[in-house]
C-alpha cells in the first residue's frame, strides 16, 4: 500500500499549487556510494508515488551512473563537481605531494578547506537553480543526508 500526501486546498486538479506550478522535492546526498545510493532510491520511489512533484537529485558528479536510473523515474539529476568523501583510512594514505606541490599538513588542510567552500557554493547554486526567486515554498521540501556531512557546516 502506498500513502498519498493529503491534497492542499490551494492545489488544483493537476497537482499544481494555486500559483500554477508543481511543488518541488529536492534530495541531496553526498559521500560514497553507500551514502548516496539509498537516498537516490528514496528520490525515485518518491517521484513514482508522488507524481505531482518535480523531483531533483543533487549529488557528486562521480555518481553520474545514477542519472539514467533516476531519469526512468523522472527525477532530474544535478551533479556537483566536488569529490565524494574519503574514508579516514584513505586520508591517512594520501601523500601530501598528491594533494599539492608544496607538501605538508597545512597545505592539505587548506586544500580540504577550499574543496569544502567550493562544495557549499555549488550546492547553494544548485538549490537556487531549482527554486529560483520564487517566494512560494508551499509543499516544497529538501531532503539532505546529513550523516555524510560530518565536515560540512551549514
């Protein structure tokens, strides 16, 4: 059995809000395949069940393989160029020479900070692209996998 969301009084018969637009659902997932794929599955299931929504999935471009599967469920895939999270064991094995030419702990920390800043900017730009300047957020929502964002400060 599937549960349908209750219809808002302002919604028209086509599932649009009183302003004539479809409500938007944004699913954001970052990290490894294990972090991202379950949220992608939720986005696809939601899109199949709640067809009145425009559904968008934002993740790392490294997870491009999901785009075809999401498209089947009419979920828009929006890639973010930042790299997926690395496990702590992987971080220990990265030589500083591979991160930046002037090797050292400080340069690695700075590189990580730059990646995080660029990641935040890219996420914000993606959300702004979806929602634009529309002041109405009636029935819209965003789902984010915070558990994979241990170093991401919102």
